[in-house]
C-alpha cells in the first residue's frame, strides 16, 4: 500500500435514518394481528335458548351476562363443567386456544326484557343456593369492529402510505401525482458543472458556435445594440462518441445562467398526455428562471417525423409530445430568454417542423476529428496520465484514423490499465499501441488454439490484403498487419490509414474493393482453395458495390440515377424500381465484383514473391508495421505523401527550421545584408 493510501483516514458512513414508514406498516400489522388473536381467543360458541335452559338446570353455568345494547347473552361455565368432554370438544372445535375464564357460549335474543323474564322463571326451578342471577352491561365493540373490518383497514392504510410516498418530496416526475412534472436536472450556481471549454478539444468550429450563445447570455447588449436577437435553439448533430454531450456539459459549466438537462426518453411515459405535460412543465420552470438553457439529449426519441408508420385513427403519444415541444419553442407564448440545445446522431429521422429556423436556428455538425483534432483530444486525455518521454500525441493521432473522442478516451484509459498490469512506472508507446489494437480488434485471445494449417491460411490472407493495398494506387496505405487472434472470431486484421477526404471517385472505390478481396485472392493463388475467413470482406464489398450501382450512379448501364431515400422513410414495403431494374442492378453488381476480383488475382500473381515474403514474416513475427513492409518489399511505388508521413516529416523538420530561424535573425542583423536578401530568407 502506498503512503498516499496510508495517509487516508477511514471516515465512517453516517448512520442511516430509520425508515419510519416501514415501521408504521409493521406496527399496524402487529396491532391488527394482536387484536384479531385476542378476539379469536375470546370467541364464543353460539347456542339456542333450549340448550341454555338445559345447562342452567344442570348447574353447569357459572355466570350469565346480558349485553343489552347488542341483544345477546354471554354464558360462562363452571370449572367442573369444563372437564366435561362434551363441552371441551365443543369449545376446542370453535377455538383450540379458548380462554378458560370465559365467556364460552353466546345466545342471540330478540328482547332483553323477555329473556330476563324467562330466565327468572327458569331459576325458580333451582334450589335457593344454586341460583346465580345475571349481570347486565353495555359492550364496547372496538375489538369486534377491528376484527371484522381489519383487512379493509390494513388495505386502506397501505394505500394511504403508498399515496403519501408517491406524492412526497422524493423528486418530481417519479410519483403518480407528479407524473406530469418535468424530470429535468437543474444546474445553477449551487451545483455548477466543473467541465469547461478547456476540456473540449478537436471541436473548434462547434465551440465557436456555442461560445457565442454563452457570450450572448452573459453580455446580451453586445449583440442587441446592433439589432440582433438571441438564437432560440441549436442542434448538435454528429456520430456517436464525437463529443455532443461533452460540449453541452461545457456550456453548462461556462454559462452563468441556470441549465436544465434531460434526455428525450424522459418525456415518454405509458400514461396518455404525460409527455406533453412534462414539456409544458419544463418550459414553465425555464421561463421562471430565464435567461436559461435547456439541453435535450437524444432528441430523436420524441422528435421523429410525424405520421410515419401510424395506423389510421390512432393516438400517438410521441406525436402529442412533439407538438407540445414545437409550440413551446416557437408559438404564441414563447419566451426569448430560453435557449434550447439538443443533440442527436440521427438527424435524418427528425421532423422538418422541428428543424426549421425559429426553433433550431443553428445546426452544428460535429464530425469525427481529423488528425489535428485527434492530437488535441489526445493532449486533453493524456494530462492526468503519467506517460514516458516517447509518448507523442501527434504520432498517436496519426495511428488512430477514424477514431472519435470517446474512442480516444478509451484508448488512453486502456493504455494506463495495460501499463499498470505490467507494473510499469509510466505509460509508454507500446502500451498505447496495444490499447489501439484492443480497441480496434478486441481482446487478444492468448488461449485460442489454432492449428498450423489455419495459421498459415490466416497469414497468407492478411498478406494478400497488405500486398494489394501496397501496390494499388488509390488504396489506403497500410499501418499494421497482425495474425494475432482478437475479439470473438477475428483471427487477424490489417489496419490502414484512410485519407482525410470526403469525395471518392470510381477508381478509388474499385481499388478499395480490390484491397478487401486481397485475402480471398491470396488463398486461391497459394492453396487453390478458399475459406470462410473472407466473410467480413465480402460483406463490405457487397455493400460498396450496391452503393456504387444504385446510389452513387457510378454504373453506365443503370445510368445517373439514385434510389437512395435521404428521408429514411419507415415501413417502406415497395422498391422504387421495377423487377427488371432490380435484376439489372444485381447483374451489374456481380460484374463489378468479378472485375475487382480478377484485377486483384492478376496483381497478386505478379507480386507472388512479395506475398510469400510477407506471409513468412508474419508467421514468424505475427505483427508487421509499415517500416517492416518497407524493409521486405521496398517503398510504395507511389510518391504520394500519406498523412502519417507528412506529420513525421514535419516533426523531423521542426528542429532544423528553428535553427535556420536563428541564422536568419543573425543575418538580418548584418548591416551589409540587402533588403532583397532578407525578404528571400523570410520566404
């Protein structure tokens, strides 16, 4: 245990307060059981008047009590009579644990006066010393009343406790009487969020947009003096993990105004009308604290396009919630002091009325960061981690193409855990490379037993990918190739460095398909057989080929048409083309894939020597990097500089540039140097 942990003192948890409601319920149940038990013990056997007369004449009766307000008589037997087996069996049948002190029997009478008169005549038949007389009293029937209605009392008591808890102060929205209350969490001066814009990296354009909103709330006069109005809403759009919620947290931490946050699913409830009521209550609270900000995460839960997939005459609760939100954002009763921020990764399903100007005036796109953004994100997440000197954020950013902010945070955390598992004092570059492998390919399966034949197939399969990508002009350059089993079913993988681009030409897509088919082509060339290892490759090229033919219009026979539905219509049962067109699309897709496959086979046959070298090296080392491939088969025959190479070159040129700058300064101080020389050196 470290000194830091030893210095920490154990702070005992404060004692929990007793649950008074639970103890009240337990007490009520105990009282009810006790009263019922008492009344059961004092239960009596009902008899007729004739039987009572026989008992009196037999001198078995000890006491007679007339309950004049209930019109019945209690009879108590003598101790000697209780020894009679007939009485004992009769009383035990009524109550096994009867009270020997009585009363034991009960007689229902029509009139108290008639009973007293008959009883007096009956006693005259007894000798003078055996007459016991009678007593009269008025019964307090609380015990019998509780015994009779005890179950109903318990039910009503439990119902009262439940209602009290549901309407209690445990938080609005979670109780049955507060079901229409908003579930929004409020952040203000008392519980302020600690995340600021300094914690958000790689989102410079999006930060500028939201920073302006925060600045408007802090100093509105700067904008209103020129006639500007505060935007009513901003919609954050981007793939999962790109930092939409993090940016909203930074707004909450920076803004000096109340900040309401909740999820779109918080409006949805099984009760009809609850969603709309919660929307109204949310904006009511916000208007009371205006100016303020409302953040709705995953707004697509309530903001889907209306009318899709709905049965005629049905009442869609989600649509009612959306209608209420539309009215609150831009209706007759809107307040300009409330700004709505929302986030979604599915903007295609949102209703057009929600996206129009006046509701969400700004749609801020948050894409996956480029290499510069990834470097900034790495710098933020590397701050709390103790790293070695060889860890460079720029190099890590170049080795993680296509990673979102959440994945970069996961890589940094995994690297720290891997280094701790290896008992290192600091996290080095090898730990980060292992963390990247784990995030991309999954957990390394060290105990997976692979036969030498299967391992050889995997090696040539991955070598085929590597060679195809190395000698195709438009393919992405290779970063790493591995035959170490990872994940659920991955026996190997190849990592590439995609270019930072948004438009792809036909030749580029065909080269990407050829690179994906390199594994299967290598198996056919070397072994004359194919395996099931190309499943993910075939799935990828099939989707790519159908996209080229039916979406991007990259096929001469189909023409410049696109069958892509950008609106994302749900429950669409028919295709927007005929059966003949569908058959033509299938044929053209098959032709395109066959062309890419034949091109790949031809390339690998020509480069069979390089294929053999890489496969044998993989079988020996299991992991090969870009530098290893350059040593084996030489540099790529294309002089285009990759993003990774560009950043490496800039890093290497950084020190000479600084030295030349110093020389330039010395030369500029030379009075004999001409003006033209200074300008030339600056250039």
